[in-house]
C-alpha cells in the first residue's frame, strides 16, 4: 500500500494529540497545540490559537499538510516507513528526517544504483532505494537510528521529553 497523507497525519496525531483536544499545552520553548510549537511556528500557532478550540481540527490538519507533508512521501511503497518518516519530519525537520532515512538505507546496503547519498535531500534515488529495501528491516533500522538520535541529543531537552521521544521513535 502506498503512503498517503491521512495515514501519516493520523499516526503523528496519535502522539501529538491522541484525543484531538486541540488545546494549548506546555512544550519545550513555549506552548503547543497538537504539536504545533509556539516557539518554532509562532504565526501559525497564533493563528490556530485564535480559532475556538472546538473548531481547530481542520486548521491543525491543514498546517501539517502544508508545512510538513512532502508529496514525494506518497511514492514510498511501505506505509510503515512513510508514517515514521513523516513523523520524523514533524519532530526533527525535513533535512534531519531525510538524513536518518538515508542512513538507514545505506546501513542496510539498499541502493538501486549505489548512489544514495546521505545529504538530507529526499529525491527519486532515496525513494527508489527505500522501496527496494525489505520493509521490516528498513523500519527497524530507521527506528533504531531515530532513537539513537534523540539519545545523542538529550542534553537539550528534559529527560521526560527524551524518554517520550525515544519511545515514539521505537513505536
């Protein structure tokens, strides 16, 4: 099954706002509504915060579609990789998420032409190599690399947040 936005969005919301309350909660660097952090996305956060809480759902979904979704993700054949890659974009940004995916691909030796570069840019070679890989092995490697990333960078965050992110990475 190919990867689609709604599947990825629902996966990520299972971590960011499981009950879909769309309420402001404390978050490192400020507050967040469904994972949209006021420090990193001040204008978008303010715009969503100005909407009555019961009506924020479509605005939150549109934020993730416009700011986090990359159409190339839909070319990933395995939805489990797609969900985790999208979730990594949400938490780490596009470049870091792509570096992790590329490192997982290279570590497993999957590269259609041997030319997947670990450069943080998602493109057709990275997608082709991800699609060539045995899905379960790529998911496992990606999860391990993502968890290791959070553990290596734990000095920046409270331990409770690191624990949550590591558990999320291993899901």
